[in-house]
C-alpha cells in the first residue's frame, strides 16, 4: 500500500507540475505524508521538482527574458532562506509536519481561488518581493514548497500570466536546486532514497509531459479551480487526522 500511494501521489503531482509549472510539492505531500516520514519525503519532492523543471525550462529556453530582473529579488532572498528551512526539517516531528502542511493548504487555497484586489500588494516593490522570496526559500528547504507563497503573491500583484510563469519557474528551479545541494551537504540524501528516487523519476516523467500537452486544451480557470479544490480537501483531511491522533 505504501508504494501504491507513493506512485499515485508522484503521478498526480507530475501531471500538475507539467500543467501549471508549480504545486508538485503540495500535491505529492498530500499523499506522501500518510506513508513517508518528512525526512524522507522532503528530499524526494525536491528531486522530482528539479527534474520536472529541467524538462520545462529546456522547452522554454530564450522566452520571457525581459522578466529576468523581476525574478532576481525572489531568487537572491530565497537562497538565503533555504538553509533555515532545511535546518527546521531535522527538528520537526511527523505529526507536526502533517498539521502544518494541512493548515498551509487551507490558508493558501482560498487566496489563490478568490484572488482579492489589494492595492498595497499591487503597488509593492522589490523589498516586498524579496521578503516573499525569503519565506519561499524557507518553505523550499522545509519540503520543496517554495513556489506556493510566491504564486499567491504574484496573482495578488496582478502580474501578467507570462511574467508569473517565468518568475515561478525560474525561482522554483533555483531554490529547489539549491535545496538539493543543501540536502546533499547535510547528509539528508541517503542511500535509502535510491529505490524511491528511481521509481519517482519514472512515475513523474510521462504524467508531466501529458500535463504540459493538456495545458493548451483546457482553460486555466477550470483546472485552477479543480486543483485548488483537491488541495483544500487534502488540507482539511490532514488537519482533521492530526487532531484525531492528538486526542
């Protein structure tokens, strides 16, 4: 059952990653927290995310280069936050991690769904962008969730779709690649990950390509609502299960 849940989570996450360019960690961890400890699941999420971004970035090489200056504050601040997040990973317990993930999903999904108009956020500058990048880096070090907060922030800022996609993909790739290096330096990547990693790369690749193809066939609004509903439901179940176990 553990391997089945692991594979299903990987395939669905790969599909979402291929379709949207982010949210791999949110989808995968919604399944994996039930069968894998965070110390094992987190590096696997980062590894698979890096692999997916390598495929997508090769396909988009040379596009949206005018957005390069916009992504730098996110990346620079995010790289500073990654070591802090990876440090927290060694301290957190499995039940606490599950509860935090569930609360994060519950708070994050409505923001992405309703997309409120906040003038102060829309008019904010590079310092605010860097702060979001720093928090995204911490989430990236904690488990590969670096794209969730910046994606909500960019939608709230009403950035054009092309700029959002460029910033998210390049920020996620930079942070997750650095997180992978940090895990390697800290000894988090152990030989026991190899069976999972090999199966993960196989399970993710085809769904990611299918998701990328489907992106042009359905509306972004329809898919966005479907994914957010799934993630919000997952968050509710995670919080509920954590409360039940604690009582």
